[in-house]
C-alpha cells in the first residue's frame, strides 16, 4: 500500500492531503474514494482507517478539509480543551466552510482524485464523519455525475430548520446514500433523524438510515473516548459494502 503526503492547489490556497492506493500491476486502476475526517482533522487514528478503506481496493484521498483555518496537525487539539474553549475551537474550524465553500472545495478534491493515473474513470464514493457527514451530501450534490455512493457516520445537523440544511441538497443527488446515526446524539437527535428519513422517502433515491444502538457520537473514531470497536467494525463493513455495490474502476 502506497501512502503519500501531497499538496492540492485550491482556489483558496493549498490543502495538505494524504493519498493512499494499492500497489498493483502497471496501468492497473481502482475506484476513487474521498475520505473526509471529523473535526479533529488528519491524524494517526484516521490515517489508519483511511488506509483500511484503501486496502479494500480503492484509491483514497484524505484532504485537510480545514485548511482554511490551519495546517495539519491542527493545533490546539480540541479534545484537550475545556468545554467552552472546545466550542470556540469547533466554531473556528467550521465557520469558513459555508455550503458554497464546501461544494467548491469538494469539487476540486474530486477533480484532483480523478486525475490520478491509478484512478479509474468510473464514479467515486465519499464518506464523512461527524461534522463532515454533511460534506458527504454536499459532495454528492455538487458532482452528481461523479459521486455514486455517499456515507455519513454520526453526522451532525443533517436536518435542521435553516435554509442551509444539508437535507435540502437531496434533489440534486443521484448517489446511493448510507447514514449510520449515533444513539442519543445531541447533534442529530431522534426527531432530526425522523425528519431526515421523511425527506429521504420523499426524495425516492436509494438509501439506508439506521441508528447504532449503544453507540455514542464519534463511536467510529479510534482515538475518541467513546470509540466502540464492535460497532466501528460494523460501520466499516457497511461502508465497504456500499462501495462494492456502487463503484467500478
């Protein structure tokens, strides 16, 4: 498995990223997957999980989606902060990422990944965690001709009453969607999950939405204090199954 640290030229500067790809025969190509980290950014814990996706037979691009605020490693580590400082840090990282900026950035990540010589010409997948669960939807909406699979794990704020609510992107999406929700998640409570599922039914696309009972927000992240290995394995298997049934090189 090849793992390369790169810089992606962006409209708003330069974005650090990590590119993972299998090592096969000359000229061999694999489907591309965009791996969007949680609010903590690129670090050893999610490099490992991104590599596991690549090991399943994909070229995986893991960009520093918070490059507008800082370079990796993102400091200070928000989990090391007191609660009020943590809230301010999360706001600082997320504020630049308006829906318009998200979709512009995501389109550039997709184009960069598609241009790699070992990436097939077929459609791609995208996965987001926590804050970037909504970004997975925006990627599918921004590039419906290129994204045929999008997954969100413990994504927050996927259905709100605001005009920027991520669920409003659904009419533009052609991808198959998967939502793995945390139980008792303040960022995506039961009533929001129910409203999202109503919107998904009205959308009439192909999707699956389920709550991982006993799994708290950020349960898939290995360095999270609520990491749940069994449920994280189930989530990974769901992701790989989605990719295998939708993507071809």
